[in-house]
């Protein structure tokens, strides 16, 4: 047999072995092995990707994430396209009733605390803000930087989100603006990464993103992002100063000093107790929670050695 033909047959054999192995994974499904698709709020992509990578390294399993908006993720769970959704809220009563009507009992497992970071252009000298002024900006009561910072020459405040169906927009509505609607002059893009890129090129912009996009200092992409923007300090006090305003570090999320914190849930509809439940248990375990800790979020089920950062 010619060497060329032998090598060709070798590659074909290896391809068939890998293909059959993946096919076997997709056909069998236990708590520690198999294949599933999961729906993930796209603002959580960096953290969930890190957890999936670690889980797949340690288990004979394939987890295929669908990164989408929070509302779409829950819709995929409701129509049984996936058995696990990662979201920044619990199910609403009407959504839970849909499961009950089909004799299902969905589970909600809190796996982390996340924060909403406010980002601005690195050349913007005004990086300290109060919760009240954030609310005034988002509702449209304040439209220009010099209404908050009298010496500012940046003009109109360009506020940007990822997209209109995102969990960040919902959080801004429910937890920041509360009894007032969001201004119709806010700008929606598509992804958190696009918000970072826009703010890095627009001196008068302010963006809202999930903090996990910029908090893993071991990730080269995160380092690149953080070099392009600056993260605002936020204070509960009416007059924000460097002494009472903080950035969304884990310590300030832990002690409640950073205002814009939200819960992250795994919502499971897995009556047979297979891979969705097994993956959830892994993420809730000490090993999974350490991955979450490293990503910059606050783990939900493990003790945290909170260290204050002096800056």
C-alpha cells in the first residue's frame, strides 16, 4: 500500500472514531455524560463559557450553549427546545403556570451574583456618579453631561445598552428607574462587546454592561476591553465622592456597597434528572463556584474570602 493511501485511510479512521464518539455522547444522557443544548443570557457568556469548558474537560459530555437575550432564553425553555436556561431573573407566575399546566415542576437554582457596570470613554474626567443621577440619566430627566458635572464639555449623554430585550434593560427598568419609564432616546445595539466598542470610540457615551465581560483578569480579551474604557464609581449617597463611590469589585458586591447587583439563576426543567441537573450540580459545587469566582462574579454557594481593594 502506498504511504499516501495509508495516511489517507488513517485520517478517515480517526475522523470516524471521533464522529462515532460524539454520536455516542449525543445518544446517551446521564447526569455526568451526554449532550444537551442550553439557553444562556448573552450577558453571561464569558462566565458560562468558562464553566462549560471546565465541565467538558472533566466529564464525557458536550454542552452546546445558545447565547441569546434573556426573554428568548426563557422562551426556548418554555417550548421545550432546551431543558436549562441561564437568566438574571426567576420565572414569572404566568411562565411557571405554563410548566404546571404540562405537569412539570421547574427548578430555580441561584448560582452567582452579577453586577451591572457603567462604562465611559477613558478620556472622560467625570467617572464618579450617584444612583440618583444614574436614574435621572436613564429616565431622560438629565440629557447633558454638564447638568451633572458643570464643567463638562462633552455635550449630550449617549446612553447605550446591548439590546432592547436584554436582562440589562429589564434591570434598568425594574431596579434603577422603578416607577419611571426609560427614556426613548437610549440606544440599543446587539451585544455587550458592541457596547464596549462604541463607548471606547465615543467620548460622550455611557454604556451599561454585565460586569463579567470585564472582570476576568486572566482572559486576554477582558484585558483588551478594560484598556479601552473606564468603569464608573457609583454611590448610594446623593452627592457622590471618591470616598463613598465604588466600582463593581467582588468585595463591594459582597458587602452591599455597590448598588447595581443582580442574581443569576439556572432554571431547569429536567424531570428525568439527566445532564441538565448534573451540570447544575457541578456549577453549584465547590469546583464550579471557584470558576465563577475567578470570572469576577460572586459565587452563590461557597464561602468567599472577601478582600477589600484599596484604589
